[in-house]
């Protein structure tokens, strides 16, 4: 059994070069709907779980290939359509919103900084329950404060910022004009890092956190 | 800076170091959400920072669910 896997959407430009190979060595195809292009492959389905990690990297490489040249709307791995007609219907129904998002984001990339607490288990085990909770609260306060400082530092070069609290800490997503990635990294690095707190900067990524709700969870034509 | 992330090098015109966990996180949790990926998103973005095994387990679980769902579908249709 095979299915259609979709990598990303992008605006049609003559100069955009497409990857030669998709997930599992599959052929990469383009479905055009007015100015919107959807990149897709026909793949054996379902995937074998053992090969998922490799497929995730291959999927990423396909999206990155286009993203290095232009703005893309990435689909998630395992975004599966029953066949080309279902994908065509999806494109017809959602083409206008996808195109509008791609126009809005065409000069931007997403940068990310994750602020998280360094676990010090050995020291924590020696503390009493109250001391442990107090220390934990203090580190959490430091983490929140640091995330706020990072956010303030990148504000001037960011078109938009999203902050999401996760179990491990705080994720800060910034919509940054393409070419300003280094300024983002420098902005984050300029904020002194307290002990017990760590952070990581990554990007550029496609601006997935800044998609409109209609694009992020579109009408999924042809899907059960 | 200490990091739990395993760096890998991707081949391409502009080589860059990106952690495998970050790739898996973005590929599974960022972007357009349609059929299939919904199951994955239950695991949550933050789980990827707990460990790769957690995410892969979730993927496997999701795939098992999808297979089970697919197996149920013909049964449903034939019972109608």
C-alpha cells in the first residue's frame, strides 16, 4: 500500500531548485495550485517504526532544501493523503490561505532559544523536602527571569515573538528577517547566563510557529 | 555550554550542525497538522527534550494506533 506524503508548500518561483530525492529515495513531485506549490512523494505506507528516525532526517532535508531558497509552510511528518486527488482537493480548498501566509512570511525565518534548568540531582537528594522545594522555586524564578531578559534582548530584531512554557523550561520563538540570524544569536548570547540555567539557540527554521490557525490546522479534504 | 543534544551534520549546500532531537521535534511537532500527525502531537513538543526514546516510543505507539485504526475501518465498512 502506498500513500502521499507532503513535505511543504512554497510560492512558485522559477529559480527555486527542488531536491532530487525524498523520503526513502522516493521521487519528489510538485502539485501547483495557482501560485502555491506543494512538494510531495508517493511512499510505502505505513512506515516501519525502525526506520522512522532516518525518514525524519530525510523529510527534514527535503524541506530544508527548499527553505534555503524561499519561505515554506512545512507539513509534519506523517501528514498522509490517500492519493493525488485528495491532495489536489486539499490544495484547491486551502491554496488561498497558504499563499497569504507565504506572502506574509516570505522574508522571514524562525529562530529559537530554549531556556532550561540544569538538573543537579546529587545536590538535590541531600536537601530536606522544604529546602528542595525552595531551591526548585528559586531556579524556576531564575529561569523565567532569564527567559524574559532573552525576550527583551531579541525584541528589536524580531517581527514577532512567541513564548511557550514546556516541562523542561521556556521556548522562545522569534520571527526574524532572513539574514538577521546572527544578530539573533548575538542578542541571546549578550544576556548573562546564571548558574543552574542553560539555554540553546537554534535556527533558522521555517516559520511554523507563526502560521495562521487556518494554515496550521487546515480543512483536511479527503481525510477521514 | 552543556547540552543533551547529539549534533549531526547534514549534507547540503550550506552545512550546518543541527541536533537530531531538534530535527525530530520540528518534523513531528511544527507545521501543518493533518491526518496522522495529530496522534504524534499528543506526545507534546516538550517530550522531545526528555529524551529521544520517549518520542520514538510515541511514534511507534501512534503507528500502532494508525494500523489498528486501518484494520478497524474495513470491519466497520463491512458491518454497514
